[in-house]
C-alpha cells in the first residue's frame, strides 16, 4: 500500500539540517582549562549531570550560568564572549540537505525538532539562512524536554496541529527515530544517505529535481 504524502517534514538540526564537527572540540576546551584537562576526561565530565549540560539543554540553566559553572568545575579560563565563539564554532553547512529543503518549499510544511540550547539555537538562526525555510522549531531548551522523551515529540505535534501519521521525521540518532515511530510518526534514519532520502521522499509523492 502506498504511504500517504506527509503534511510536515520534521528535521533534526545537528547532523541533519547542518553538519556537526565536534571532533576536536574537547581538545580545544581542554587547552583553555587550568589545570589542563585530558580531553577524554572532559568529554566524560560533560555527560555527568553535575556539570550542568543537561540542565542547560533543558532550559533550566542559561548560558552565562553554565559558563560560570564550567569555570568552577573544570577551570575554564575563557571569558563568556570567547567561550561562546568556541562553543558555536562546531557547525558547517549540509549543502545536500539545503538543496533538498529548497526543492521542498511550497510542497510541505518544514519544522525542526532538536535537543539544543539557547546559544546554539540563536547562532544557527543567524548563521544559516536555510532555517528561514522552517515554519518553526521545537527546541529542548524551550520545551523543557529532550529526545527521546515522548513529551518533546508531542510538543512538536501540538505546535503543528497535526497527527503523527502526517509527519515524516529525520534524525541521525536511530533511537530517536524509533521513539518517533512508537508515537505514530513516520521516521527516516538520516546518516547523510541523501540518495536514499530522495527515494523515500519521491515514493511519498514529492517532486524533486535530479540530483
């Protein structure tokens, strides 16, 4: 049976709409901590709830407060402005996705769903004009919930005013795609597999120019 054409294309931001390049981030942060930190240890610290990143992405802590906590917890020596420049210097364009979004303008509503913080969100909106194609963004820092919690997907559906079956969701994390599917949302695991995505969109009735 042919799958119904979605009314909404719901996109993750990092590693879908834009590319993430965190490969040397912890090395760069470690170099500006006193005492100097091991990058692997630092990465582990960022995953520890005591270091505040989770609260920051949930909107429970603002950017300046998290910066102060990092100064205290890991010895970060950068002032807030310098820290923001480093923190935001972890993205680059996903040209193939930008072209796809442009081709889909007018054919489908486009919305974003992302685990992110206020500073990254503000930076992406100003640095990547392609986000102007989005009708809106459901961000963890504003919704107070993170993927894979059902609450953030449900928040996006409420904002959109549609049923899950009317939405095609793209994420680079397979667990997040599976959670969306459990809520009745159509899902596609995006791993820069652009040709497979084009085939999926064409099969759902969208018109795309030749790659």
